[in-house]
C-alpha cells in the first residue's frame, strides 16, 4: 500500500522547479494532485506527468495572488477529488533590491506572493478542514492532514539585498507556528521547509541573464556564476541541491511518519547556515 493512497494534495507553483518535483513525488506515493501555476503550459505538463506516473491530477491555473485564488484552489480539490489532505504553499519568486532601491511595488509583490497567498489558501481550506476533523473525531478516528509552507534561509538568517523576500519568508514561518497551534486540535501538522541554494531557474541563470515573467512584470533572476561557485564552495555538502532533493524534504512532512511534528521550520541547505 502506498503511503499517500487516497490523499488529495494541493501544490501551488507546481508547473516547474521544486513544486513540480513535489507534485510528482506525492503522486508516485498515491496522492491525487491539484497542480497550480501561472503558466498553463507548464501546469498541464505536470498534470500529464502525474497521470503518466499512474495517479490523478487537475490543473488550477492562475496567480496565487488573485484575491479569489484560495477559494478556487480549494474548490477545485473538493469538486475533483472530494477532499483536502495536503497543502504545499510553494509558489513564489525573488524580486530583490537593497532597501534604498526597493519600491513599494517590489515590497508588496513579495508580501503578496509569499505571505498573503498562503494565508488566503489556508483560510479558504479551513471550513472543510474543521468540518472533516469534527466528523472524524465523532467517529473516533484520528486523521492527520499536512500543511507545508516553503520558506528560505533568507527568512531564517536574513540575506543582503532580499529585504522583501526575506521578510515575507520569515513571515510565513510565523504563520506556520500560529497555524500549528490553531489547527493542532484538527490534527493538522503545519511545518515550514526553508531552502538554501536549490538549482532551479531562480538560481541557475547567470545574474541578470535570467528573466522571468510574473503577473505582467519582467523580473531578473539568477546568480552570478562566480558568486555561485563561492556559494557552493561554502556548502558543507559541496553543491546546491536538486529540485528532487528539495521535494524530498517537503515529502517528509507529508507522510504519516511526521504525524507528531508540527510548528517547525526545517532548513534544507546541504548543511549551510549563514
Ligand atoms: N531555488 C532556490 O534556491 C530556493 C531557495 C529558497 C526558497 N525557494 C522557494 O522555493 C519555491 C519554489 O521556487 P523554485 O526555485 O522551484 O522556482 P521556479 O521558478 O523554478 O518555480 C516556481 C514556480 O512557481 C510559479 N509561480 C511563481 N509565482 C506564481 C504565482 N504568483 N502564482 C502561481 N504560480 C507562481 C512559477 O511560474 C514557477 O513555475 C519558491 O517559494 C522559492 O521562493 C527557492
């Protein structure tokens, strides 16, 4: 029996990168997945890959920052699969600047995508979760549900040039701790995984050479190759992590073995701290 057979997982930003790998990993262990991405083509590709792996998936395309997205995401899961067991708040990107150059637009973009969107998704899921937990308690059953919020070392130890991103990624860890307490009685484990350097398009492109399109904005991402070498040399495990390894850390908080762990921020960085 697969560990996540019959479970329903919602993974935001799962068209590419770490999110895609977690969607595939949860599906390989039996979960049905609601895939989300800004980009329909990539969301559809993840859905096809999940189906090829023998599980079921449906796309819920759009920006997690849309005011009605949380409701849409949750209702897609309930309509398609009849439940919600795992929520991974992964969608996000970096839009960096030092404080004197950071605009209000940049600041709010980071707060919106990394903090407000997870808040709205969890709020939208709360009615179903409270109702399901109440029914299960009346039946004398303990059913654990899982929330994994994706954070960053920038939100744990800070990172120069990432004020909005670092503040928002610290904020989501605050949300993890509060929600672990609010939802403990509903048997929901709420944890954060804070990544160090993971090799995705956010870090792989040479600085400034990589441009991502997010909600009509063109944002430069990437790390200068020399800086990348220095960064990797400082990682005790000797290199950046792969998206598959990053997904592995999230998976740990989605399986029954982590049922008694909640409210934690776990760093996945190859041993690197600050
Ligand atoms: N790569 C790293 O080194 C690293 C380190 C720390 C934290 N993180 C975090 O991990 C998460 C995933 O990043 P990644 O490296 O896989 O990046 P990625 O760009 O490879 O993948 C992120 C996906 O999220 C989608 N996305 C972005 N904004 C969205 C929005 N508003 N609505 C819906 N989808 C949206 C993108 O289209 C993309 O497909 C992010 O929250 C990021 O901040 C990454």
